[in-house]
C-alpha cells in the first residue's frame, strides 16, 4: 500500500436535462441520474445507488484482504447495503445503513472465525467509517 494520505478524483459532466456523465481516469465513463423517488428514470445508477455499491464493494474488498491474512478458506461472499434516506433538520441524509453479508466458508469449524472477520472487515471499511449515520451488520455464515 502506498503511504497515506491518498487522493481520488472523479468528475461529472452535465447538460440542463438528462443523465450526467461520470468519469475518472482509467475507468469507463457511465451515466447517472436521479432515482425514481426524485423523478429519475430508474434505469441508471443514482448517487444513492452508487453510495450503497461503494459501501458493499469496500466491505467485500476489505474482507478479501483480511481473510487472506487470516488464511480463511471461503468460496462466496454476497454483501447487500440497504440505506435509508430521510430529511433531518431541513437536509437530506442517510439516517441508517444495514449491511447483510452472506458468506460460504470451507470448514464448519471456522464459522466463528469467519463471522469475526466479517465484523473486522466492516469496522475497517473506510466508506462505512465515513458515513455519519446508524450502521448495522447482519452476518450469515455457512459451510459448504
């Protein structure tokens, strides 16, 4: 890992109507629009979707690194982040986020270890740590 702090940059280009184009160096450009709840078309990524996707992917990538160091044998991880957006003192913000992780591990005797590692991944996820709202993690670990 490079020495901290790291810097990241993304840009958005827009016209008065329609989707906005999101871009960053070295990755494909994509369109984003408001979600249906704010009058958007519902067929494109929204800022709300992107935040939940960022949280889910950060959790998975954090877990992947932690599990490798801990030598945990696992085969599949599904993470869903569900956020609640509400108005608080005149401002829109996420008031809570519930993360559900479903993990399949190789050995039944590693169930407790795996759940601890999921909690460690959630605690080390910088997206999760950057949110100013209530957070909850639900884990389902099975062997198979």
